[in-house]
C-alpha cells in the first residue's frame, strides 16, 4: 500500500471538523479561504497519497467554496498546479469575469499563482472527486505555456486525459496492489501524462523532452492493448498502425520496458484468463470460453501457453483454485518470452 494520510470528519467533534479540514486542504494545496453553509457540522473525508513530489487526494465533502485571493498568493505561493477530477457532482470555477463548470467528463486545473473561486458540491448530495497536486517545476514545459493552463478545458474521456483520469480513479479506489516504493514511480507516470496532456492541448507536443514523449506514447500503447486484449488480431503490426508508427519503432520503444511488446501482451492475456479461471462466479464457464475472451481462439494454443507460463494446465489450475492448495501465479519469464 502507498503511504497515505487519512482524514475523517466523523473522528472529530462537530465544532472542530470544518477548521481541521480547512487546515488540511491548506497544507495539501495552498492557503485558501473556505466557506460553507454546513460549517457547524461539516462532513468530509480525504486520503492524501504520497507519490514523491506529487500527491493525489481522493476526497468527499459537503458543499463548500474555495477562494484563493491575490493577497494569499503574495503571502504564499507553492507554484503548483491542482487538477480536479469530479466523480460525482460538479465544480464551478470563477476566474475574474470567466466562469466554467466541470463534471466527471472533464479536468479542472487550478494554478496556485492565479486567483480563483471554486464552488464544489450542491445541497442535494456530497461532492466526490480526486485532486492531484503537481509542482510546476516538474513539468517540462515553457513557463509562458504554463501560464495558460488554468484556462484550458481538458477532456477526461479521450487521449491523455482519459489515461490520467483512469489512473486517478484507480488510485482513489485503493492502493493495496502497490508498495510504498512505487509512489515516486507513479508520480513520474502522472507527471508524464499531465505534461503530454497539456502540451497536446496547447498544440506544443514538440516542446516536450524526448523521454517524456516516449513514456507518454508507451502509456497510450499499454492502454490501447488493455482495451483490445480480447481481439486475437491484436499484433505488434496492428498496434503500430493504430498509433501511426512503424513496427520497428514500436519494438524499440519496448526495449526500455524490460520485455518485448509481444511478451507483454501474452502476459496480460494469460493473467486475465488466470483470474477468470480462479473466479468462483465463472466456475461453470468453459475454459475455452474464458480463453477466447482474452484473445486465445484456439483451446490447444491456450493450454500450451498457460502450461508454459504457470507449469500446469488450466484445468488443474482451476481445480486447485477451489482448494487451499497454493499455486504459483507468477509467469515464468524464461518460458513466456520465447
């Protein structure tokens, strides 16, 4: 599990809840004025996930207004960007004479160096979302471009915005599958995705360093593969064509990833099939149906690949999954990369 700090207003006396949450938000983001009609018995929860220099904070709260004023900026400016992904409810941002509303299909960017009023939640329900804090110094973009980002309207439904939203949503659900040492690596992934998203929105992709562009492209390719694992026609050639690159360049990209693109696809397919075989809800589903669902249309090919990866045939694995007999679920690198 990642390192995280947890706040629950229910753990505090009603009179202390709003002030304590306001202090937490100020430390996590930047000093803010907070107003709420529910201050006397405020309900909120928040987890702050440590990703090195980057932090992610899933949060739920009653309707509130966040205000960052010019005076506050002069007194303290961490020079960061805050990206909000609403999961339920909407955010309304007021910047001078301009106003914009953001829902679950969009990403709201707040620049700590710019005044803003953010209205979150309504009287009908709690607002739920995920916040992301990134120091601007980490983004490999010119400062004159960073000055424009707060007014961008970024989609969370396609391209790099979709990848970033998926990662934030996954982290909000839980971090049990990660180790504390994974935090800085995830922070790097987040920065690469955000940099690529902003550069694309500003039509300045060429301003990104080659390593950032390469890593962003690899992330897009991995997401594309995950969405098409069921398709037996998924090959390095089809993946390269979908991303307008040559097959040889695709192979060069994955030279930095520790395994070939073909081996990674095979690992993903086998792992999804293995999970299906171990799932009690799919106990009566034929093995060949589960195999076909994950890109193995020929049962014999699946059996050979599964045995090569896990050392036993899929039928034996399924039978052992119903017992307390331990089964090694780690594919053999030496076998599956052949």
